[in-house]
């Protein structure tokens, strides 16, 4: 993630002393992403990722860390948080909540191939199946209410065309009832830079700090909007069909989910369009920061709105409203 909090070597040494992880060898800030501060940390025993949380409070962070541990223990490839000497996953560094998690092998992707997309889709379906038994709850803090509030914050700083687009899309999404659809723990931010691969083997799902209870279909749409997007910021039909088929083989999509697929794609595009717009208009200071281009999701949202295509698994269902 972007580095907002600079950590001195002596501070990190003191922090690591709370764990049985060996002595500090090196550490380096990670520039990818936007929300939290992340460092790669190497000790003489192992390799870790240190996350310093810039916005979340300690009480909700236990939810994220418990999900990571839960999924790893269910056989879903996820970075397991490191417990300290007292058995705690969460500590503090530089006056902020912080956690140490295992550094997974492999690398994130920029242009996943068809097989990698299929592997990710089938694993996401397993993630959703297992998440239905996770005993804790957290509401989605990037819900449609958040979208409306964010829109109000930035509406005086955007163009008339952007204003009309967002206003109309929010009005459309307010007609959709997601509550009857299958719900689970969702990742809610499963972009290609939040999964580690070694060739075509998925070695881990990372950065679960937007995880919450939500509609599985929305989570799948978030993934598709990134993993299946081409350089023109539209979706590649072959990849989309492969992802949906791989997911459906593990957790079959209901008729209502199939009917609501176009709305899910639009909602997922709207969420990241708004967050990127807000970051561009109201940037936060950091030693290393990355502001992602909102135009990507503006173009994608417009493309979704122009299409009447439905999920290809069943062509006879009525549209979702």
C-alpha cells in the first residue's frame, strides 16, 4: 500500500520484539495500492508484510485479521496473521494499529491469462462458501449509502457529464434489492494486485481490509471488472464467460443472481469510480502515494450501461429490478 507513515529502524525493532520472529534484517515500503501503509519486512527467520492501518479502528481490525486466519485454516490460500507472544494478531506502531502477516510466495499480476482468471474465480467461489459459516459480521462501508455521501462530497468538483452519469447510476442502483441474494463474507476489493500467483498456481489472496458481509454476486463483479478488463477499459467476453463458468461450477449462481449480473457489474464499477474520483480530488499526503486513474472505471461504467447483455448461463430470465 502507499506509505503514509514512515517507520524508523529502531521503532520497527521494538515492534518486532513483541513477536517470536527473529531479528530485523531489512524492510522496504510498498508503493502499490492506496489505503494503508505496508512494508516488506525480512528477519533472520522469515519474511513478512507489516501493515499500519491508517483509517480502521482496532475493534474492526480484529474482524479482518480473524477472516485471514479463518480462511487460511479452511484451506483458502490467504496470508495468515502472525500472533505476538501474548497471542494477539493486532498491535500498535507509530501510534496506529498494526499487524504482521506472512509474506506469501509468488507475485501479483497485471495481465492475468485465462487459466489464472479461472483459478481465481473457482477460489473466490470457495471463499464465499466458507465465508457463509464465518461467525462475525461487518457491514459494507462502501455501500450505496457511501456512494451517495461520496458523491455529495465531490459533486462541485466534477464535470456536468460526470455529475449526470453518477446521479443517474445511483438512482438506478437504488431500485435493486440485494438482500434476497446469497450473502457471505466478501473480499470487496479483489483486484489483480490483491492475489499472488506462482505461474498458474494461486498462492494467496491478500489485502482483506475491505472485507465485509455482502452479496456474493457483487464480489464476483468486482473481480470481473478488473481481471477481465482490456486496455480499452471494457470486458473481454471470453474471459468473462470463463470466469463465470468456473465460479458457477463451485457455487452455482441462482436465477436471481443471473438476472442481476448487469446491475452488479454497474455497481462494482460505480464504487471504484467514486473512490478514485475522491482520491484524485481530495488526495491524502504520504511519503509514497499512488492515485489511480478514475477514467478507467468511468469508461467501464459507461460501457456497462450501454449493454443489455445478461449472464450467459441462462438467457430466459427477466431483468433484475
